[in-house]
C-alpha cells in the first residue's frame, strides 16, 4: 500500500525500503521487547532465538501461549520459515520450569533478576491475578516480520500452516520529507491462492534523530 506526501500541489510517493538493514532489525527487536509499540499485539519477550540468517525472539502473548518471532531483512527463505516452524513445534514440550529458567537468564543479561515468570506475565499484561502454571505454553505459533513475502515464502507458509499457526507482517521503513520518518506495518493474510491479502495498516511516526541515520535514499 503506497504512501504519498501531500505537502506540494502534486502528491509524491514516499520511498519505501525493500530490505531491512541490521540497524532496522536491532531497533525492531528492542521495540518489541521493551516498548511493545510496533505490532498490533503486545508480547512478553522471554528469550532470544538464535538463527544464522535472521533475528529471532521467543515471547508469550496475553494467554501465555508461545510465539516464535522471526525478523528477516528480506523475503524469508523457505528454509528460514521451516526452521521457525520446527522450533515452535519443538517448543511445545517446554515446561513452565524451562520457560521460567530461560526468562531469568534473558532478564539477567539485561540487569534484571529474581522475577518469577507468572508474576512477570501478570505485571506485563496488567491482568488481575497470575495465571496457573499449567496455562503456559498450551499453544504455539510463528510470527514472520519481513519487508515482503515472495512466492516461494508464501508456498512454504501455506504448507506449514497445516501444522502450526503462522502469521506474517510486512514491515517497511519509509523516508519522509519532513522531520520524521515512518515505520509501516501491515498484517498480511496468506491466502490459499498464493497471494497476500492486506488486512490492515498501522503507521507509526518516529523521531528523525533515530530514523534518519537508518534510511538513506
């Protein structure tokens, strides 16, 4: 969905990034983990997921279901999608104790210690009482963030969705002619026909002090 500047008499299409550079990816990681302002849904990040080609996060949603997030700098290779789906499938065996230990180690790396996962989940989502431990990790899913999804990626997603829930978000950094640039996030519905249906659009404005050094067009 193209965006246009209306500052002059003739609308001008704003330039969109076709790839995410390492600074984009790092910034997205931090926003999802510590600010929750990028995706329509809030997540509690409990660990990093190390992948040789992409950035990855392990998170919980409000229902304490597990989410594997993969941030790709370009359209994800089918192998990367396979890896994310396999990892999420394997994580269905993770117990509450496993998740609690992973969370403690992740938080310790950021200077936080002594927090129980159920209490952390309650605080993060501002719910009335902590969830019972058996409620954690009852379901698993994959979230893919990328500037585009090519046909080979869509076909792989279509096959793996028979086994596990997979969602996609089109993420693009957009150069603006004002002091602020924009991050454009569009949830993508993967149709059986192999095409992407754009369901909704979220545009967030970010200070030029952060984004201008990222986007050079």
